[in-house]
């Protein structure tokens, strides 16, 4: 199973921004996604992107604030997070799937990273 490696988390104040990244693994996967898990809560879908055409989906909770993108030259997927709120505090995970379906459930994705911590202070 291929291991993804996220980076780019950190500590910011409310209203700030972060941009976690996830290197794409040799174009093996068709779809990449971000999920998050806050302490004491279940994992939550954040966003997903199809590498071939850039089609995206977002959770309602982040729509208008977060943007998922991919950089073909750098072979990397990004999650631009603007206007961060304390409730965005969580470990953010990159996930990937070979299917072309933009799934919003964790079982849609076979490969996962170890996560990067995002903490938003009020």
C-alpha cells in the first residue's frame, strides 16, 4: 500500500490561512482527497479533486473558504485554507484512490497519509 506524506499544517489565529500539501505518487492515483478528524469526533470529508480534469467537491462546512488544487509540474495536491476558524482544528489527512469517482467517504480511498495537525486559535 502506497504511503502518502502530508505537510504544511501548523498553528494560526482565527481568520488566518494555511496550505497543506500532499505529493502525488507517480500518477498512480486518479483522485485525491482531504479528510480531517478533530479530537473526540469522527473523521470528516473536506474536499476531493480528480487529477485528470480538476473537477472538485467540497464539504458544505468549508465551501467558499477552502480550495483544493493540483500542480502538474510539481506533482502535488494542495488544500488552500482561508478564513480559518477554531472549529477547523483537526488532523488533516490526504487520501488517494484509483477510481475516478469523487468519493466523500473514507472507504472510497485506499491510500492514506499520516496526517498533519492544523490548530486554529481564537
